[in-house]
C-alpha cells in the first residue's frame, strides 16, 4: 500500500522547510526535496516475494487479459487472477446503487456551507492522481472536467510508457520526479489493478556514432538517480529483440520502464478517488475565477451537453466517405467530418464541447479555499484567470499508428531510437493488450504559420512515422493497421514542469506544463502538490475509512471458455438469452455484457460508447466496431441506455474523424496499398 502523506504540520514543520538556496527556483528546490527526502512520502519497493506468482519474474511474452494479467509489473496466471487481480473488497463495492446522474458522480462532497476545501481543474492523469491522494484525507474535494469523461485530453493520446527518467535534463523538475514516480507504479497497480507491465526499454543505436551517445545517457540516468541501467551489446541485444533492425549495434537497457494504458490508469485513479469521497463533474468548462472577500475562490463553470441527438432508434454510426461494408442492412452510416482541432484538444479532444456539438445548459459557481490547476493544454488560460501570466502552453502534436495484435510480437521491449532535439523519437512498442503501436511525431504548433492550418499532409505524417519505425523494426506489416490517433502535449514556455504555488495567490497551485514523462511522474507530482497545499495551510487529517483497493472492470479470459457469441441482430443485446457473464457483446476483444454492466455501476458517470471503449475495450479490437461484423457499438449503446435510464440515441458514439490520419474509419485495400508504399525505410 502506498505510504501516507501526512498533512497540516506533520509533513512540514514550517513553510520555511521549503526555503530554496540562493539562485534556485522554489519549485525546483521542492522537487529536489521530494527526490531525496527521507520523509514517509516515498513508496516502498515491492519485494518479489510479496506475490508467489512473481518468483518467475515474467515481464514479457504475455498479453494482458489473455490467460492471465499483469499485476504490479509481473505476469499472474489465469488461475491466480481470482485472488490477485479480480479482487474482492475494493472501493468499487461501496458505489451506491443506481446510475450516476448525467455528467457527475452520485454524491457531492460539498460541505454544509456549500463550499469545498479544494477544487481540481482537469481530470487527466495529473488531476486524477492528486484527487486520489486527497481522497486519503478528510478534505472536501471536487474535480471539474471540461470534456465528457475523465482522461480525454493529452493523457488519452500518448504512448502509455512509464519512463525511467534517464533522458531528462539533470537538475530539472522532470528529472527530480520521474524516477520517483516510476518506482511508485508497482504498488499503485497492486492496489488499483489498471494493468502494469514492467516491459523494460531499449534505446537502440545503429553504428558506432550513435553508440557513442549511450554512455552519455547512462551517466545522465545515474545523475538523475535512475538505477539498474546498463548497455547491452549486439549479441545480447538480438537475443532480447530477434526482429530488431539488422544494423542495430548496441542499446541502453532500462528494466524499470513500464507499459500501461493511460486512460485505464487515470480511470482507476479517478474511480478510487470518487469511491473515497471526491466529487467529479464532467462537461464543465471553467470560464472565470474570482477571489472573494472571505478568502475563498469562486470558480465560474459552464455546464454543457449535446444539443441534438440522433433520430435513429439505434443511434448513429460515424465514418468517412466511401466506407467499405454493406450498409443497406445496418444502421445508416453518417459521413462525419468532426475533425478535432488543436484548440479542441486542449479541452478534451473528441470529448470536447465543440466536437460533441454541445451547448451550455447551466451555469454553476464552485467555491473553494484552494484551487489546483491541472488543465493540461488549457492550463495557461486557467492561470491567467487569476492574473498569473507567467507561462504559455505551446502544444506539441504527437501522432500514432496502431496495428493489430498479430503484430505485437514484433518486439518485446519498448524500443527507442537515439533521442534527437524534439524528444525521445518515434518508437516501437507492444501495448499492454498486445497491439503494436508506432509513434509519436513531435510537431510544434507554435511554429506553424497558423494554428488552424496544419502545414503537413496526413500522408507525409504517416510516412514519417512508419519509415522511422522501420529503422527499429523493419518487418511490421502496415496492412494490419487499424487505427490512428494523436495528442497535444502541454509543453510550456518555461521548458520544465510547473509545480508551485502561484506568486499571484499562494492558495492557487499550479500543476501545469506537464508533458512527457508526465504519466511516470504523476504519482510523485501528486505528493508534491499535496505538500504545497499543506504549506498553504490546508489542514486535513487522514481518513480512517480510506480504501486504497479497486477491482478491475475487465475479466481475464481463457480462450473462449465460458463465452457465447450470439447472432448479430443489431436490435437485440442477448438474442440467445444466456447470462451476462457469457454473453459476448464485442467479438474481437471478447467483452461481455457483464463487463458493460459493471462499468455502468462504478462511481464515475458513463454515457457514451467512447467511455465504454476506454473501460472495457469494446470496439478497440481489429474490426474497430465494424457495423457489418458483430455490431458491438449498437449492443453496447443499448446496454448503457438500459443501465443508465437513457434512450439509446442519447448514448454518445465514437466520433469520426477526430484526430485520425486515415481517410476512413475502416481502411480500404486502396488505403492499405498507399500506406504500405509510403512506409519504406528512410536511409
């Protein structure tokens, strides 16, 4: 279990404990204290003997959910999952009966006088990690999210790598917190069961010139406190990665780098926080912040909702022009063009007000003594609402291509090229669920002539990703491409993470400009923010009722054992009348009706098939929810409607084109040929 961070004087004897040396920025000084502190805020490293099944130390070669699961970094066989993965006694069992009200949790954490101790703006991995830390206390906390669900911004659109921290500039806040956060993930996953695999990473050099950079990275990692780093030579490298490019000569190996699904991690944090008392409101755009005479902030909020719903009783399918498939037999395909702009990415991407066709339905005022700015790409705008213009967010776009699980075996570890001026480079990685992911790019929007006009074509971006990845693994099959997406990293004008009390108001805490490796640093960032709240005067004793445990929503499967694939009628959820535990509603990912029901019963509001994709993987498989395959999106929407009391057309659907580089949701043979032609390795 994660060690407790005590508040209100137990952590800090005085605010002067944070006094920085001359010439050292206060936020960096605090980060260094966190990295070196002996206070009881670090997480004890789990012993391999903690779990009997971990003695084999299996960290690669298996696929999460298939015949077992990864827990706390290591593989748990199927027969042990009942006690080690699908646990009993989790906080989720305390969720109240009945559906969540639309766009909010069932409960309010408002105090009797109508105020809160803390308001968190933003529910990505940073906001959710802070919310969970505060849920360990008696503080009254509300988390406000502009999008239609948690984890719809930069957290959703990234690689899901828990970096070790060897690449970060020594002396930076990133370097101070990345390794510390990395070391917290095994214990976090042992509690929350979001799925964490200690994949390990390799920075791969091709030739003597690139290999010269590896000792420099190794030394930088040691300076940052990163342990277990070593350089592997060619013979060992090819044993570790048989399909790596034949010109590879050496690599820097970090066994502590890990893999997770970023939105599943964030949902787990937010659920556990909500189970333990944090109130969550979605579809809430913050429009202003004022300071009242009584010393409290008033956060002005615009609540929005979708203006118009489908008139089709089954709702809409969205796709592109000239999509494949016999649509005459199925719900009509709506050719959509709701491409998500960079500005929309800052406030929830495909789940933003604009992307969802939203309109304001109410105004709210949230009064709180402390405000935490975790608004990602929009955090500079939130900061400016209190007069703090000390930084600007400069979005960096990163695009990805996702391939079927048939390609997952192309690599065992996370494969990086030797890094360049724009970051860690375009990587090749097997995801937790067994797909192969390629990317990201690193394109700075502030360098564009106009932020609304992308200077690069989709074809050129795809070529960049695929050709560079061929320099790591040359033999992946682009015909197995199924999805493309992008995210906007919240790089700041300061060039480092901003974790500090605002100089304009010490009760306003900045957790802004958190770009890569933000996921790795997120739990350590949360601890630092809670310390800042204590320094600002928050007094919140620990809550003796806090339950750190959470059961996952997805059940591991053993092949098709115990599963029933019913005929696809589109208008029926369970045409064979089998139990929900047997009834498969998504064929590719073997998602059952029981798992959809479980997700609806949790403490966060769920009212779209997109939200269900993130929680259960329904529609995430090779067919990407093809309406002429198994009709999973129709089935899921009907279950969500039944469980939440909504009408089926009111259940939000997967948008198109969102941030995809593909012309169509279901790529054609001509698309495949064009993608393959543009994927040749660049020499």
